[in-house]
C-alpha cells in the first residue's frame, strides 16, 4: 500500500498523534471494516508504538528520552 499509494498513506498520519488512547483504540478496532490504506496505517502505527514491536499482545511503549521511533513529521 505504501509503495502504490504513498500520498494517501501519509495523509492519514497527519491527523494521528502518538498516544496510549489511540494505540488502544486501533488495537481493538476490527480490521474487517477498514480499507486497505487504513489497515496499513493501523499496522504501521501499532508496530511503531508497541513495546518491543509486539502488536497483538503488546502494550503501548513509547519513551520520551529515547530516540523517536515514530516521527510523524519526518515520515515522508
């Protein structure tokens, strides 16, 4: 999806913030009602904000002192 629709993929991130609440909402959201772009955004967001990259049973793990793992401004 990123290779074929990079503009749309990046556009979806312009309204996202890195937060535990968004992490929990995306983790619980059913994939069946998502478009391919939204599914790719969800996967990438959860991968980058989950502690140790464990998306299924993982927890939100985003430090403030370490290097930024998901820089939404520099994603482009």
